[in-house]
C-alpha cells in the first residue's frame, strides 16, 4: 500500500504592523521640541520631521525664517492638543537696528526709510512701560494672517500690502538687556498669543521718534517648553522612528497641566471613547466636576494617561477629541 506523503506545515508568519500604521509613524505620540535653525520656515521643519518619522506632525506657534529657537512639534495624537500649547505665553530675545525701516520689519526686507536719530538708554527704558500689559498692535503686512482667503505676505509680495487693523495683544514683560552700540539694542519679552515682535520693534521706534527693524530673533520658550528640552533639527532627523526611545519625545499630557483633569475608571473611559456622555462614579471626582463651569474643556484620564479631551455639559463629560494610542 502506497504511503501518502504530506508536506510539513509552514510556520505561521510573524505578525507585522499594517503598512498604513508604519506610514503614520505608529507609536510616535507626543511633543518634540526643535531648536529651529535660521533660514527655514516652520512649515519646512514640520515637513522634514513628518518625512523622517512617518508621523502626523503639527506645530505650536509659527517662527519666521529669520528666527531661531523653540519650535514645539506635536506628533501623532498630540496634534489634538496643539491649541493648548499655542495659547501659552512665549519668551523671546531679540535685537533691533535703530534708524532703518524695512518693508518686512526685519532685516530680510528692502529699506523703505531712514532716520538719523538714535535713542539713548534712558529714553528706551522710559518708554518700555507703555508697551507692557494689554494693548493694540498692528500686525506686519508680511504676516501669515489671512485676508479674504489669501495670506497677507502673498498680497504684500504682489505689490498690494494690506492695511491690517490693530488687534489686542498682551505683553507680560519687556526689558532692555544689552546695548552693544548706538545702532543696536537687545531686548527680552514675554508675550501672549498673536503678538508680533517685528511690530513691537517698529512701534517702539515710532514712540521714540525714529525707525527700527529686527535683525536677530530667538524664541526661548513656548508655555512649558524651553530651550533645555530642545533638540537640533539634524539630530531629530537622524533619530527618525527612534525618537520614541530617545527620551526627546515628551508626553502628550505635557501641555495640559493648566487645564482641569478628571480621573475615570476603565469602564467610564471606554464609554467616553465610544462617544457617550460620562459622569464619574467616584465621589471625589464628581465633587471636582461640580466645581467646573459648563463649557470648560477638561482632560479625561485613565491611570494618569489622557484618553480624551471633554467638555463639561450639565454635569457630564462630553467627548470632544478622543486620544488613540
């Protein structure tokens, strides 16, 4: 009787992540602080990191190509929290050149006017209190503000610079730090969202009866992100997919320390993830919830990890953005 020979079963293939997840930088969720080099736009930095990691990437606060310094990047699910980072105060160090106005209000634009007047230290320090607190500021014509769907800087480059109306801004701190020569002065400022340092330099000069533009600009901090956390763009690109294990990728929760956080059980977190309204069953959490006004955005957490951003509605948590990781 002929014996039937059977082919040995092949070992099961090792499970792999779907290509879609690989392309999206699966597992890279958090904040990366880049020390932006001069000469690159913020959008260019974002595109390079996105290409190197495969992750979805956004940034908190645009820096002009001239500027260097702290550029926080949100990777993966952290992009859902960008609004909280962008709203934080920003600290800058900047140097201005007295006596020359340029069309961009920085050294990259063409000269539009000159003045022989150079303010002395006493005059500069005397004027600074007028530029702290809440005030109205006219943005530069060369800015990313949209006018009827078009960026202001594109209109300006086309020879039609827009006359942008003043907007309310807040300058928490402003001090003169260095005066290297009569033509230059260096300052540090802590400002709120929407403040333009180029406009500040222009307006300072006007109040002193002269002209000025920014020649150097460095951002030292954005909210809780500082220079000490920053990594060079070249180093970040070299790490690529290894960023998660490098220690440079900060938790998503980093930007949420200033908003209320409520702890949920695993069951409550699962319901919130499914789009359902939730009321914490823990008595302490319910008491905390009762002290928060309707409409406030809170961070819903499970074992201290963010699972959703939720809005308070009639004593319940309604999910606004679900965090998937």
